[in-house]
C-alpha cells in the first residue's frame, strides 16, 4: 500500500513538472474540454438537435476531438484538411454511387461499388507514401478514404443520400469552426512563435556549451573530480539540439497554415528557419565529436604531451569562448529579427584567428558558423 | 498543355520510384483496399446489416480506415488501443450518464453531463503531454475522449443506450479483427524485422563512408574535380543516419506490440536496438564533423603544410579503412545475430594503433566503436 502511495506521489510530481515546464499545456487542456462541452450543447437544445439529426450530431463531437491540436497552426491544418477532404470525397462518393446504380443487374450494384471503393482506397493509401503528401496532407487522405467509402457504401441503403451528406458536412464545418475559433482567439499558441523561440534557444545552448568548455576544460582549474561533474552538465546542454529536426519540421509545417499574427506576416519565410536549424545541428554534431574526444581521452587515461597541451590550451580557450560569444550574439539577433551586429563578426574573426594556429586540433568547430551568419540575415 | 504533360510524366516517375524502392508499399495499398471492401460486405448482406444496425456499421468502416497501418505492429498497437479505450470509456460514460440522470431538476442532467465531459476531456488531454503516454497510448487517449463524450452525451437522447454501446463495441471489434488478420496473415510487414534490417544498413553506410574516405580523400589519386564529386556522393551515404532517431523509435515502439515471428521471440530486446542506434548516430556525428572539416579546408583553399599532410596521409588512410572494415563486420554480425567475429576486433585494434599516432587530427572518429561492440553482443 505504501508502495502505491509513493508511486502516486511520484506521478503527481511528474504531472506538476509537466504543467510547470509549459503552463500553456494546462490552458490547452481546458480549451479542449471547453470545445467538447460547447459542441455537446447541440445535443441538449431541442431545435438544434432536430435540425441536424441524431447521427450527424455525433460527427461534430468526433471532429472536435480529432481536430483540436496544441498549436493554432495544427488545428487549422487538420481542420482545413478535414473540410476539403470531406467535400471532395463526398462528391466523388455520390458520383460513384450514381454510376453503380445505373447497373441493370441487381447484384451489379454492390459489386461495382466494392470495386470503386477498393480502387480508390488502394490509390489513396499509396499516395500517402509520397513524402510531400505525407508531410502536409496525411490526415486529409485518411478522411478522404473514410468519407468516400462511407458515402459510396451507405448510398446502397439510404434513400436521402444528398440530404444526409449535406447534414454531415454542416456538422463537420461546425466542429471545425468551433475548434479553430477557440484555438485562435482563446490564449492562442502559435507554432510560428514557438519555432521563432526554439531556434535562438538552441543556439544559446551551443554557446553555453562552448563557454562552459572554455571555463572548465581549457580553463585554469583542472581539478579532475569537478571536471567530470561539469562535463556531464555541459553535455546535457547541447544534447537536445542533436535531435531537434522532427520538432522543427513539425512546427514549420504548422506555422505555414497560420494567419499573420504579431510581427509575423502570412508569408513569413519559415523555410529559412529550417535552414538555420540544420546549421545549428551541424554545429551540435561537431560539439558531440569534441566532447566524445574529451571523454575518450579521460577514459583511456592517456596523458598526452603536457607541454604541447599547455601550449594549445590558451588558444583553445580563446577560440571556444569567442565562438560561444558569437553564437550568443547571433541568438539575440534572431530573437529581435535584425542583422547580427558587428560585435558577432568581431568575435568570429577573433575565433578564426585563434583557430588558424589550431587547425589540427578541433577541426570543424566553427566550420559552419559563417553559413549561419549568412542565412540569419 | 505540354507543361502539364511534363508534370504528369514527372509525377508518374516519382510514384514508380516510390513503389520500386519498397514493393511492399504497393502490397500494403492493396491490403488496405481489401480490408475496406471486405468490411463493406456488411452493408450489402441483409441479415448482417439488420443484426448490427445502420449507424453502427459505419463504425466498422471508420475503424478499418483509421487502424490499418503499414506494419503489423502499428496495426496491432492501434487496434488494441482502440478496443480497450472504447471499453473503458464506454463503461465510464454509462456510469456518468446514470449519475447525471439521478438529478432531480430537469435542467440538472445536461449541466452535470457537461461538467463531467469537460473534466474528463481536460484531464485526458493533459495526460497526452506525459512522454510515455504520448509515445505508446496517444491514439488510445483520443479514442477514450471521443467515446466517453459520445456515450455520456448521447445517453441524454437515446433510450436503449446499453444495446447501442454493445452494438458499437462489436462493430469496432469486427473492424479491428479484420485489420489485424489482414496485416498479420497477408504478406505481413513486421516492424521488428524492419528495425533489425535498418540498423546494420545504417552501420554499413558509415563503413562505406569511411572506406570511400580512405580511397578518395587520403588515397593515391588526388585529382581535384573528381574529389569534389566523390565527396558529395560520400556525404550522401551517411547523411540519413544523422536523423534516424524518429524512425527507430517508431519501429521499436511498434515491434513491442508484435507477436513472436521468425527468429524474434515475443520479448526480443528491442531496447538494445535503440542503444546500438544511438551509438551509430554518435559515429555519424563524428563523420559529419570530419567531412565538414574537409569541405571547409577545400573552400578556404588553405594549402596546409604538404609535407606534414603526406606524413599523416597514410596513417589516416589505414585508420579509416580498418574502422570501416570493422563496422562492416559488425553490421554482418548484427544481421546474423551472432557475436562479432575476432576479425572485427582485429580490424579495430589495427585502427586504434593507427589512430594513436594521429590523436590530434581526427579526434572522435572511433571513440564510440568499442561501445558499439559491447552492446552488439
């Protein structure tokens, strides 16, 4: 029993941490609850219910549950996908149904319908393997298959197919509109803003690593115990950057669906963010190489030529500190959406000078920095 | 018009390539079409249709469209999630409905129901931010919210709620069973097998890069034009490995749901694969550092001390070739599920010897190799 209590306490702490890390998560949960409660009003109010029909009202609830996403861009992307896929598939399904009904034989209709459904489902499923469709319209394709099969197949039984289709379309539209309105007007979470904050935060992490490297590894105090501790802290600073690609891709994909807001226009160049992100990752890869070099040396306890080491120590410290400063400056520039100041270039040229004499030691440390500078402007 | 024709030809070529790259994709499309056609038989056959009811039959179609995934593990994971979430949410929804019906005031019932729906939807939405739930049960939570709201809300109108819930559950079970049967018995695509093949393929790519590096960059022929061309080819060999984490995580997640098949037991240690994958990526990061070092040197046209270069050239060539061979040997060992042969260890120790003299040049190249060796056994 005590064991269970401990576990519950642990879980509670974890949930609290998740909420504290990003309070918008709690807000989002309330928004989702609000959207579903709002849509369920259709059930309780008599005139609304009778005008839409019982089974159609279900579809409004279903739409809200599936479409509501954390970011406004995500909700918009899913909502637009759902609406257009339903429209297109509904029209095609009606056409297929009419075509099959022309068949003279009584067994002809279900067979023809099955063939249509089979062909369209197979083709649509295959189209999901195209990377561009997978990235932006995957949900739309699912809905397309679903609606087409339903309309085509249920046409065999239902009499008033067109009325049914229109009812369903209107409930889906109501569901999508509710979700979109709530996610845009009630404490909106913009994917674009998240992306805009994520990049400089990542660059700052790299800067923090380099400056820490200067202080701890190349710096004055080389006490062994402390280094080990600090090193593991340092590593944790840049590690998340290595695998930032999926998050960035997702955010950029959602950001493209968002209307203009704040200082971002509708055609804000989100693709450039992906480029800067890729360069940031390249920097992080080099840091991974450096830190694994350091840890190998530590483990194998190879005491290299100490004189040589002392000789390069100062230059290395200079280089990583300057590069770190240049990166921090870059991060600020991206945040404020301006061209990086000359200070960054100054830091960078200092770093380059220091690295000239060190070419052989830390090969790629600042290889990609000039590129970041270029594409950030 | 010509423009349109060109575009169509291009699209056709692209689709053909996608199919050729992995013929199982075409098979999967047919399987999806087959599953939907099979389920639509429920509509055409009179006794089946009347026993299940009109709106419930819809749910079978919906289930098949949503649950059918490329890998058997994916289908199983979604199907199991869907079934259990429906069961749990249905029971809770019924309980909430009964509780609300106890209210004496006539307006009390809808208000109580709204409060229940709001609270449960908000809590379930929040639980999706827990990483463990997000990774394995995200789909289940969606279905849970959906079913709970539907059952609780529609109880306000429907008379025979329990009969309806049972009908729906049985159609969902039929849909899930169809999907699972088709994806396990008709040309199954196992996520576990894919993962088992992906890892050695990735390691082979790294080996290929290192051996190419030895041949082209450190090798005899240093013609400038050719190097540039080869270098871009070389880079393309390991680039995909850098971002392999999401794919591996997904496959490992699905593989855990799969029953034993071929030489994989039910409790095959899929987590170890993730570890080896992480080490492989670490190797790839080092290669990224090396190749960006090379390209920087090329762009800045710094002609470094040629004598020194000649001196280290041979040792470098030796090192990267041996490391490459060790990696290739490792890949074969993983494929055949055996301990790497001593040949790999031999290659590795050769490489280490060569690298001893070169510590300063290519810092982390084989830092993580011994770890790979360890965890592969």
